[in-house]
C-alpha cells in the first residue's frame, strides 16, 4: 500500500471510531432525557434546565454524526479506487 492509501485508511478508521463514540454518547443522553421527562411525576417537578442542556448536546451530536456519515461514505468511495 502506498502512503496515501495508508493515510486514507487511518482517516476512515478514525472517523468510524468517532462515529461510534458519538453514537454511544447519544444513546446515554436519550436515556437521561427520558428519565428526566418521567410522565409519572408532577410537571412542575421536572428539571427542564437539565433537559435543555442534554437536548442541546444531543442535537450537537446528531449534527456531528450526520457530517461524519457523509465523510465516512466519501472516504469509503475513495478507498475503493
């Protein structure tokens, strides 16, 4: 393998690793948000500030994951050539 293909392979592996890490974090945030939004407690006792913080982070993660998905697809296409 030439140097460029090795670099491409490394970039692809790093992008996939980052995607998996973000996916794990997003799954954890979803569980936290669902716990905070417990339908069996009084509405006024819900900590909406925490919900907002976790939801904003989840939104950031999903945006990063979308970008990474495109990047991974492009890298895989380049790697095929």
